[in-house]
C-alpha cells in the first residue's frame, strides 16, 4: 500500500517544527496513551501496528517511555461509552480514538484529556471541533476526507464500473453519526445521475442477511457500503454476501477489497493511523489540541479487485483500470 501524504492547513503553528526536533522523545517520564478502537485486538492489528510504527519513528516506544492502554469495542457501539470512561479513570495523558464513533465517545467522556481522532467524517458538523484550522477544544487529529462529497465520488466510480446500473443499494449503520451526512451527499449525487437508491440499514451483523434479501427483492444493480467500524470488523462476511448475491460493491476503505469486495475509494487507513502518532507526540511535548489544525487527506486511492469482477461477470473499462492505484489480480 502506498503511503499517503497529508496537507497541513494554512496557518498551522506547528508546520515549522524541524525534523530533528520532532524525532526527540519526551524525557523524564513514562507517558500513558489510551487507545480506543471500534474493532478487536485480533482484527485491528494492521491499524494498531501502523500507530505503533508512527510512535516508534518519533522515539516513543512501548515499555520504554510510553505505556498504551488498549480498549476495543469488538464492533459494538454500546460498549464505547464504558470503554472511554475506563481510559479516563486511568488518567491517560492522551487518547487516540478512531474512527468516528470512538472519537465521539471519547469526547463525551472527557473535556480535559487531549484526544487525537483518526478517520472521522466531517468533525465540524459532528461537533467534535469548532473548525479545522483551530479546533478550539481538547480534540484534534485527522479527518476521513475533505468533505462528504467523497461518497458521491464513490457512486460515480461505481457507475463507471457498472455502466447500466439504475438502482443502487446504500448500506449504512444508523448508530454511526456520520452516516446521515454521507447519505445526504449520496442522494444528491444519485439525483444528478438519474439513479434510484435503496436505503438499507444494519446495526448488527445478524441484520446483514436481511439487508441482502431486500436487495435481491428489489434487484439492485450495485451496492455502496458506507465506512463503518462494525462493517470493517465483519468485512469478510459482507463481501461474501455481495459475491453470493452477485452484487458489485463499492467501499470507503481498501481492506474490503482485500477481503473480496469489488472496489474501494478513500484515504489509506493505515497511513491515517500512522500519522495520528505525530499528533500524540506533539501533545506529549506540550502542544494544545485547541491550537493544532486538523489534517485532511489530499490523496485518495482507488483499488479494484479484478478477481471479483471476473467472478461477477463484469468487464471493468480499461480507462477505469488505468486510473486505479492498485488492481488486485
């Protein structure tokens, strides 16, 4: 996977830090970092290791000058408030939380402990920060995109892969606070394409079968799966159901395509989690989240699984394949 670059917003007071200064670890203290994730200790290692790698690059090493307290929700949104409260009771120095639901839970749990969010969709509209340039509170970090129009772009790319589609299912999780914003954008894009949408929800894995049964009944031509921690945790089952029902699928993160989904369009999750370490490092050195501009991704990767396309009987246009950052064969 290619390492993605991120853009500092104009006016960042941290942009001038020299590389040598950034590489110096805090001294004289062992710092405690809380990690709040939506997945599990067994399914989330690529993201966790990317975060650890980013910390190590900055001189922060577990067992030497930092301790990390991990809390995973195992795909259950209802566990997040208690897990966030546990980290607060541990009096951690900073909380790393992502994607959106863990970040929201952390913010509700504390207004004083610094929080580094990762992969959050539209943090301003969700009330996590006052603005991208000056967050204004105890939360900073990295957003998922530069705006909700990324989901409309995903629908557009899906239309290129399945040019005759007329009806598209949108699978969302009603518990995920960012999905309502995403659906509004997808509706606007669908209207410009003349595409009909079938809005389906699943808040637990046991609702996947019902969602796909509804797709089969309506004979949808394609599926757009909104990014979600619970969906990611159960991505193998979701992609298997899509292939079994012969529904081409578009996803927001490439891990679904690795699991057998047709396409993905979005920022690199691994790179985002690695980059979050930079914010943690700055905060441990005394920077205030209120003054640290939130970073937005400047590049998004298009990944296509050609094996899945062949299994579905799809011929991906050469022009679309040429634009892909990666083609899985």
